[in-house]
């Protein structure tokens, strides 16, 4: 079945550590890719998106993600996390000409001060 | 500028009952999507409304229905509630002119079915 997989259910890091959250999808062809973040008690917010062009995309708050087509991956990275990055992170895929956005199960990030 | 708003915030219903959830899109947005987010899971697409019509539907039974009004606000109705319908229901809006497909999400309605 077509799906979006996030490898880590819960990641715990200390402040200043580097972050990489994995996301793989199983849809063929062209896809649009997104990372959303949900801070405790807040709405889902868009961190970054990839539609075409440079596979390395930069988002808000120092986050970036790299699209590797051959690996069907769109991993999220941040060089140095802060306590305020504690949140749930969701990867999502949308097929062109399709309004259905498919989300992964999410990765909970806990950053210890 | 108000973002996406949803009401009510929380709701408790009994099995077999019916429920209506409401959503007001972000100003300037005309397309509304509804998602169900079960505990520990990512949001699942229920359906999308545009120009007062259901444009696309996810894998949800007919017990889930919706409506969009001329002011672009939307309702999600669920009939014959099951325990498994307990979840956070999210509304997201976007403008059709935006090529970037950036959706703005509301805070959600937490539905508990007992």
C-alpha cells in the first residue's frame, strides 16, 4: 500500500545536538513533500515544502530537508536543536492533481535543556 | 487576521449519536479540507470542499458527510458514532490561487465517543 513512513517514533536530544528525522514514501512519480510541526498545545504549522528544483529546501527556524528521489526520502535536519524545538513533526506527501495529503505517523522530538 | 477557527474545542458523545463540527477558514481562503487524527497517528484526509461541493474524498464511510457554505465555512457531520470515531478532527484551508498548496490548520475539535 502507498504510504508515508517516519522511522522514529520518539527522539530525545540534548540542546545543541544535531537532528535528522527520517521520512520515506512509497508513491511513484512526481510528488510534493512537506514537513509540518505541532508544538505542544498549538496548531499544525508548515515548516518547509518541496515541489521542484533544488532538492535541498530551507524552512523556518533553521530547519532544512533534502529530497533524494532515488531513495524516496525527504529527511528533516537541523544542525543545532533548541529546547523550544520540542514538538511533534509530521512528514506529508501530496500527489499533483490530487487533493489528498498523506501524513506519516509523526515523530515526537524531546529536547532536554 | 484570524486564522482557521474550529468549534467546539471538545465534545463528548455517546455511541449511535450524531455530531456536527464547524470550521471557518482563514480570511481569503476558499477551499476547506477535513482530517481525522487518531491518538499517536498522523492526520488522515476525510474530504475537501470547494465551491460548496465535495471535491475529493478519502477512505471514510458515508457516515462522514460535509457541507460548505457560501461564505466558505464548512461543517463535518458524523452519523451513528462509533467508539473508533474518537479522535482530533482538523480543518485546513487554502486559497485556490496559491500554487504552493500551503494549507493552514485549525486547532482541532477533540471528539470523545463513549
